């Protein structure tokens, strides 16, 4: 796995965790921001052929 892929997968994991925490604490604004970031990361991964399912995270 190259550095780009590893970094992208780490950012996805971190953002998923941050999104979960925002939802659990009821921070709707932060949850929206994190969801948008996660959507962007998923788009970036798809554009570069990076698989981000549970097998890779």
C-alpha cells in the first residue's frame, strides 16, 4: 500500500470516528461538517480506485 492510500484510509477512519462522536454528543453542526468531509474522502478514494470497505480499515 502506498503512502497516498494509507493516508487516505487513515483520514476516512478518523473522520468516521469523529462523525460518530459528533452524533453521539448531539452536535448536529459538527456531524454535518464531518459527514461532508467523509463524503469528499469517499469521492476522492473512488476517483483513485482506493477501496475503503471494512477489509481495508
